[in-house]
C-alpha cells in the first residue's frame, strides 16, 4: 500500500469515527433517558465508570473521563439527589470524598445496559458471529493502540511533522494489522 493510499484509508476511517462518535452521543442520550430523564447524557459515563472501577475519588473520575471538576461536580450533585450515588469521607484522607453507586443506581444502570444489549443483539442479527468477533477484536486492538500511543507521546499529542509519513514508508501493513 502506498503512503497516498494509506492516507486516503485513514481519512475514510476518520469519517467513520466521526459518524460513530455521533452515534455514541445519541446512544448516551438514550441511555441517560432510560436511567432517569433528569440526568445529563454525560452522567451515564460517570455511573458506568463507578460500575467498572468501583468507588472512586472525584479526581480519579474526572481524570478517567477527561472532564473538569466543575462539570463532574454538577453531575455528581444531580446523581446524588436522584439517589444513584453516595459521597462518603475517604478513610485514608477525611478531607476527600469517595463516590459510590447506590443499589438503586446500580440497578437502573444495569437495566439500561441490558436493554442496550438486547438492542445490539437485534440490530446485529444480520451479522455473522465471525464479523462480530472480528469487529470486537479490532476495536480492542484500536483501544490498546491508543493506550500505547498516549503512553509514548502523551494524550492528545501528535508526532512531529513528517514522522507519520516516515513511519508509513517503513512499516509494512498486513491483513492481520488492518
């Protein structure tokens, strides 16, 4: 594959990422509405983070989601008032708070996730199991590539001008890499 072809393929991939981002945003709105019409779409990410990572300090949640403390604070206040999470003093540092899902918050989140899983099962009915596994594997590989790239270059940092072209010229791409 020539560097020009590779650039065109990456441009098309960027377009598909954009479309996927819009779809993800729409899904976040639906998930938030399913959980509770009074919460913001971004609050789904907060609940999901607590589900996956367990109780967390506010700073850890903000860092994980890449959002500012004022934005997170507003979301946490709404989620707490709706009964979806609790804030308790951190036993290791009484000045800090540890945020946890309540049983109600966990139940509402899991119910919305189950509904979404059923929607995906229905939506992907025309796909073969192999296609689903392939996409899942490629998305896992992409996420791992992001982690490795960010560790090497810093999150959000691009390589120096010309580095991508030099890399593309010296790095063969195989079907397994695609």
